[in-house]
């Protein structure tokens, strides 16, 4: 493999553009609600150790996702890049599991000195039976991948999204913690897919029981069920948050939840395109978040 600063390519070179982890604690949400589903989307066995996904272009400009077993090497590369440091990610050929055509994520960069990114030409020996090239979720529609990406964006930009909630306006009485299950009209904001969407919502409920969106109720009930019947690895993930809190991500069929253990939660639903519904602390949410955090898979 070669880094992006190499401009002389041989036929087998891969110009590395970026990399992501595919582990129970960290995986591209676009691929599935949990680690097992994400692995299945790529035709991989859900080994506990996980994988690294290296995204790049070959000498002809074709997009490739190379799956490697050396998770530690990929993690070090990502950490270095996040710190603004150079790192030549060149996994040993012996750690390569497979090379999949296409990219599962949208990239705004390309390798220098090679043609523009494009899907590889199908292998003629496959006789039409080769894998369909990976592609990022369509940003023009709303569905499970877009819902999960939206929740990822909220988790990443928590302070910005939380700042758009006025507890008194959205939930009622000044000084009280928000009841569970309101909804908020955010106007037009950038969502997790990188497009602008109107986030329309109904008025906030007067009480948690009478006004809560039925989809929110179902999501919270499903999350509570996880406490007694743990879901597949990766359905609940926990990450660092300021002040000793944790950022929680939980997913299930048709819903995603993102929360801070010391604050409120947000729920996104497949049935409500682009809508983000805040769930106030209330009497039950703190205990639920604590229980979910105890079950969650955490990054190394």
C-alpha cells in the first residue's frame, strides 16, 4: 500500500485516503444497527477483535476498501491523523482479509496523480457474480442509514444541538427538568448526512404520558428491554464526554437514541424523516441511561 503523498504508482498500489475501525465499540453506523449487522453488510465474520477498513484508490483511480486484521495499526493511524500528524498506513499483506470494491462512506478527497475516483471494472472471470461495489448512503432519501448517521452527528456535535433546546419553551415550567418525549422544531440545519433538511416537529407535550410520540415510546421501551435482554454487540456504545459523563448511542429496528448520561436524550425514527425528538430527564431516564452505559461496549 502507499500513502497519498506517493505519486508514482505500480499496478498493485493502493493510495490510502483514510481508514475507519470496524469493532464492536466503533464501526460505521451507515452499515448497520450493531457490529454484527455491520460485518454482515461487508460479508465478514463478526470476530470480537474486529477489523480495520482502509479506503483508497488503485493506480487506475478505482475505489477500494481493504479489510485488515491489524486493528491496532489502523487505530494508531487514525489517532495520529486526528492529531494532525502524518502517518504512513501500510498494513502487512498478511493482515489483509479481503479487498472490496467501492467505499461505504463518502469521501471528499482523492489520490493525486491518478484518475478521478470510480468503481472498479467488474472482474470478467466473475461472470457477473462479483460483489456489488460499496457505496455511501443516498443523502436524498431518509431511512435507517440516514437515521443512524443523524444520531452520530448529534453525538459528535452535542453542544451545538443541545444549545438549540430551550427547556422552558420546549418543555414547560421554568426550572424543571424536561418531561420525556417532547419534540422540537429546529428549522433548517445540517444533518448527519451532510445535507440541509427541515426538521419539522409537533408541539411539545404537556406531560410525558399524554403527549409522547408513539415512536419515542416504542424506542424507550426497546431500550429498556436491552437491560434485561442484552442486544448484539454494538447496539449500545459509550464514549467519553466532558465532566465525567458519557455519550451513549443506542440503536434498534427503526430508531436511534443519543444521550449524555448527565443530560437529556434525542431520538430519531425511520417513520419521521429528518425529525429529532428530545427526551427530557424525567424520573426514569437517568436510571435507564445508567443501565445502558453499564451494558455498553467502550473503545479501548
